[in-house]
């Protein structure tokens, strides 16, 4: 602990360095964000565009500004301007519209949003860990990419109770894409957590779920062990039968587990107990309103798949941390309500984030 090593002489520490860290790999306090343990001390303010705190490590002497680990690191633009561009993007404006409003080139705005998307993925990897959820719904939404006029699929996984977007993936509609989505779901869940899964009739989900929630079992008469799905895995599909563009029939089918057990588990969290995907489909509608590149019959389509990926990742952070959900509000009495975000419902954070707080929150 640096407070026990440093000299007692000099001015006491008055600037809070909690959340900051020394990024020198040779330093003994590398990536330590605890203000009571690391050796960071305030070293004035830098940047002409916006006064930004600079920190110096007392152990190794390495210096960096408070923007390290954020999307605005080494940008010659104020955080307020970047936050405004991010907020406009999350209100459905295209890059061309944001460029016209803020008088910045489209390439600059696209670079800002790309950095925000990368920051969102790092933030979710850091905070969405060891989660315990009961019911997860899976679905996918299709859009087009301008270059080569190819189709891209956005795969989503939502926790029904907290309404949080747990995982997402942008790619094709192959088996490998389903595996990537389910793998990201398993990364945020606790090891012993096996939630109830429901999805549409896409068969790739079954193979992805049984591959990730399974085990090798020795069977009599066979030389090698056999891979089997976990007995606790409950998975049902909500299937639609269409004739052209018209819906003819809907029915449900259990692929793993017993229907009665699934119904009991869903009723225990206040649901009807039926197999359905209404919550994640409503989430997909929210994403279409939030991400301009997902809207149909517009010129706001993404030019490349990777740009669409960053826009969806940014929308996930805005949805989980910055946007309150009507179904999650808590009654405070006398007709007053307190809004909550999905991240608050999960217990990941204790307050609603502003967009500026999101882009200035360091992730190491």
C-alpha cells in the first residue's frame, strides 16, 4: 500500500484518484484503481480544449491524463461535444445529420462513434460478470449494409427480469454466429447459472445452447464418452408458420427439459409461464429506433459490417446504463416514481449514467 510507503511530509492528498490507474506494466500498482492503495497523485490540469486532470504515479513516475481508457483519449475535442454527438446518434440521427448539426466531418463523427462502440464492449466485459438470471430470450434482426448490398444479422440476448441486453453479435445467420452469441451469454453468467432459454424457431439456437450447456457422460457399451445437454437446461421455441408474408399459425415446442418445469420457473418470476419472445422482440424495436443503421428503407445504412457492430455496441451501453426503462420504475409513494436502468436492476451500478459519464468512465 503506497500510503504506508510514501513520506509523511508534504501536502496531504485532496484530489480523489479512485477509478484511475497506472498503466505502466513494470509498476507494482499496474491497473490498480483503488485510491487507498495505488500511488497516483494529482499533477495539475492539461488540454487546451478542456481542462483535464493529469495524474502522476509516485512509484514509477509515469504520467497520464484522466482521459486514458476512455473514447476521448488523445482527442482535441471537448467531452461535451463528443457526448452530444453520441446522444444524437442514440436518438436515431444518422452520421450525415450529426455532421451537419455539429459542423464536423462525417469521418470525424464516425470515428467518435467507433471509439464509443469499442469502449462499450470493454465496459460490458468489465462490469457484466458473474450475473445470475432466471430467463433469457434470444432473437435476431436483419438489416442491410451499403457496401455490396449484403445482409447483416444482429443477434440479441435479453434478461427478462432486468430487461438488460446481456449479449449481442453482428454477422451472418450461420451456426457459428449462434455459437458466438451463446458464448457471450455464458461469459456474463455465473458458472452455476443455467437460465431458462426461449427463442424463435431458428434451429441454430438448439445446437449452440446444447454445446455450451452440456457435459461428457460415460455410457455403458460405448468406448468414448457422449456429449449430453445438462439436465437443468430448459429451452423452448416459439415457432411461426407463414405463407408468403402472412402469418398462418403459431405454436410452441420444448427442445430441452419438461414443459411443466419451465412453466413453474417462469411463473415464479411473475410471468405467465408460456413460451414466448415478446420481450426481446420489443428490445429489437428499441434498437431500430436507437440505431439509424437498423432502420428500414433509409439512407442511414452502415457502410461496413464493423461500423454496424460499433453502433450496436454503443446502443447496448446507452440502453443498459443511460436510458431508464418504464417497466423497471419503482414507486416512491404519493404518485411519484423513480426510474431505473437495466444496469441498476441487475445491480451493476447504483445510478443512471449520463452520456458524458459513459464516455469519461475509464476502462483499463
